C-alpha cells in the first residue's frame, strides 16, 4: 500500500514554480451538434444528468461530478483504467447511480485504478456509487431504495449490473435524513453475474459497502475509516466477501460487520479488521448471520454483538457456532475465545490503493504567487477564484480549455497589480474559458489590475473583488492575451455591479491584448477603468450590457472590433463615462437585428473614431448627460448628427457610420467551444 494516511488534496495553486503535466495528450471527444445535454457535458468532462445510451469516458480527462449522474435502463457507462472522477462537495445532490437494466463497467487495473473522490476526501462530501439490480431481495420486486427512491429487486439472481475492478472511492456517505445515508457503494439486489473485485472505500460517513438483498459477491476489499459499518447487509443478501482488509483509526464508528433482518447466510473468507480505537467488530441484528472463515480481529472492545438476541448459532466461524464468552454485565455482547486469530492479511497486498492520491491537478482555484504553467492536454475546472498575486505569473498555452463552474460571482480569474498572465492562444488553437452552457452570468470572467493612471487615483478599489489598482506607471505590463474565447461571464455582484467578460483596471500600455472573443455575457464584453492599454481584434456577441465600456479617463484604443447583437434588451455598443481621456477606435463594425443604442457617452466622455460601420440600431449616438458633440470625433470632425424626433440627447448620424464592414471570415477562432 502506498500510504495509509488520507491526503486527498484540494488543490490551491500557490506555488513558487509549477508546471502541470499529464501523461496523455488525448482530449475528450469534441462536442457534436445534435447531442443531448448529458452527452455534451460528458464530452466537456462533466458528469451530470441521466445517461440513456452507451458512453465511454477517457482516462486522460479528469471528470467533474457536479450533481446526480444516473445510468438508465439499457445504458452502459464504460470507465477505463486510470480514469479520475472528482465529485463536487455537494452532499446528497452528488452521486452516481446505475438503475435496473443499466450497467457500469469500471475497468481499472493494479497499475491504473479508477478514482472517485471529492477534492478533500472528507466523509459526507458526496453520495457515492449505487447499483440497482434485478436479483431477489426480501423487500420484494421493484422495492424502493432509501437513496434516490430508485427501484430494485426482481427474480433474476444471475443478473449483471456490470464490472467494478480496481476502484478507489473516498469522501462518501452524505446524510439523507436521520435514518438514511449514502454509502461508499450500495448494492441493491445486485446479481451474481456482476463482477466486483479490488475495491477501496476510504473516509465514508456511513458504510463502506452495503448489500440490500441480491446475490453479488465481492473480492479484495480495502475499507478504511468508514464512520458507520465497514460491511453492512440486509434483506437476505446471500453473496460473499473474500479477502477484506478493514482499518479503524478514528473513534466513534459503528462496526466491522452489520448484518440485519433475514439470514441469507452470506459467506466471508479471509477477513482482517484492525482497530486502534476499540469499538465493535461483528454485529448481527434480528435473525441475521453468516459463515466466516479465516477471521483476524485486533483491537476491538467487542468481538461479537447479537444485538437483538438472535441465536449465536446463526453465526458460523470456522465451521462451528462461535466459541464466545459474554462480556461482564452484557447480555448480547461477546468476546471470541477462538476463531479470530487467523493470519492477518498484509495491507501491502493492496499496493494499488493510494490514499495520497491527488485528483485535483486539473482544479484551478486559490492563489498563484510564482509562475504556474498550465498543460493544454488537461481539461481544467475553474471551481472558485483563481488569483495571480503580485509577483505571480499564470501561463496558459495554446489549446488550453478551462471549464468555469456555474457558480456566479464565486468563480473568476483575477491578475492583481504586479502579477502577469500570459495567454498563448493561436488562430488554430485558441484558449477557451467558458461555463458548460455558456449562459450569461454563469461565472465572473477575467480581471486584470495594473499600475497605470486612472482618475480614481492610486490604489483605488475595484468594484469586483475589492482589488487594488492604479498608479503612475502608464507603460506597466500585466502580460499578454492572444486568441482567447470567453463565454458565459458577467455574474451579478449587486444591483449596481457585475463582472464583465474582460475587466481592465488601470492596465498599462505594455500589456498585449489581441484576438479576444466574449460571447453571452450578462454585463459588458470588455470594460476599461482608466489605464493606457490598447486592444485589437475583438469579437463581442450578445453581451447584455455594453459591448465596449470605459471610464476613469482610459486613454488607450481599440482597433478592429466586430460587435453582434441578436438578443433584445442590451444596453449599447459603446458606453463612455466620466472624464474624457480621448481613447481611439478604428475599424469598428456593429450590427444589430434587434434595434437598440449604438454609441453612448455619459458626462464629459468622448473619443476619436474612424472606420465605423453601424447597422440596425435605433439610436446611433446618445450624449446621455448632455455632453458636447465635439467630444466625439468621427473621421476627424465633430460628430455630424441630427436629433431624433422628440429627443434632446439621442441622435442619428448623418455620416461617418457607413465604412466598409470588417471582414471577419478569417476569424475562425472566435466561437471555439470547450
């Protein structure tokens, strides 16, 4: 065994120098038009919903289990050796279930087991794995499971629910109610043709494995610190367990075995259970029992508990009724005089179990203080805030795909003053950061904070994150962004503030930003808060508020921008506010199929525009607070505009809006998907 101390890490990227790598360059399958949402999710590395057909996971992808994943009747999920599934810490809302008639084929091996765990592997983080079969159970045909209300039970004792080989599962046992919990693995009337071999369940809030009737047998079990029973059964289960190593080092657990209700006489061979914290080993309720050979017990205060006064002969140890003595003052609790001293199984025989495994090398969260380089072959999950600190640097190579968790303002990437980001996308291989569904407001977006000048002053506080920005270094460098696609940004902070797709706070002119696409944002596509940075080749589609927004005296420029509005209710193409830093705009094309306002200037803001093409807007120009038309220079002159009927500040442009539209036919990178 590699380690016997659980150290499943929730990755906080706070390294002085780190390059994340992966042993394979295989990417998950591309999303194909017409696929169901469940299949699109799977292709993007997310398990959520009901699978109603056959699907095979990819060992090179770390999958995120974000909710209920159900394998329906007639469907099969294949999980190859080495696959890792990271479960959200979502309690009873997060689990995997195989329904009657469905199958799961977990084909791990000793060198490459399949891993299912929450980030921290803490008991109760998630629900676990449930299988429902068609074998017999005393609960009857189509009984209802205590977990999920799933139906189980029939009369097909040789039924198969698939294969489970070399599976390690951790952090399970979420509490449903005071009487019910999920287990590591729950077997509901699972049949004898189901193969279960080499399974480890670590740190569960309830049972390691529990059998509800059925005929399935299990071999080579490793069970460590499951808070309730390590092996539990009821409803007449009559299968077997061969070779089990059970470890208890945390006090307060229930038992090694708990048998309940009718006695199906399951068999147990080569069972080793070791406790450093006392507790009860074997407990049999009502009339339950079983046949045990080669039992090794060490460290338990109670060896045998016939809890409801069942006949001790229901339990056969080494072919005979247990040789046991009642513990002083007890009526149902015994010490075994013999039959518990077989040679112990060596924990080292479970060398494939790695309780030091880290599932989270694809999780982006926390702080970066040195240089962190991502690996384009890994499908990353942005699960909360990822913040590049002063002196830190985040390098994102071409082709990297980052799936942002749909968690609103809790999920974003920010580069603080003195930090840098280096996004190295290419036209044929852009970097993509998006939520699964790409809906506006799913996550926060990307924010850069620099040291350039802003009318907000030095060390101003940003409306997003409370980050500090602004200084006197107009040539400051916050890094480089090339060929980046952002989708689903703009989470709402409060009634006045939202994240944008790309927020640039006092970013300096040495920062490179080119070829950026922002699609489906709930607020602005890009917003400048002071600073001197310039941007080229922008594609902005259906951002609910402003496509390009600026304030606080921003004095940079935008060249080559294509803006598309096909959803009604947006705010503007441009929104300039406050002091006029006279930013420049060249080759700007904006096309609306839903009317709306194109250019809006508040207070004294303005800018210089050349190569403007506007089509489909109801209002071309809005000097919202009565600023002078001279603040807006179009083709080298004051805006030539006529007030709209009954308006005092809204205009139609008489000229300067009919430049040739920007040709973006070569921008094939702009709407790349996860």
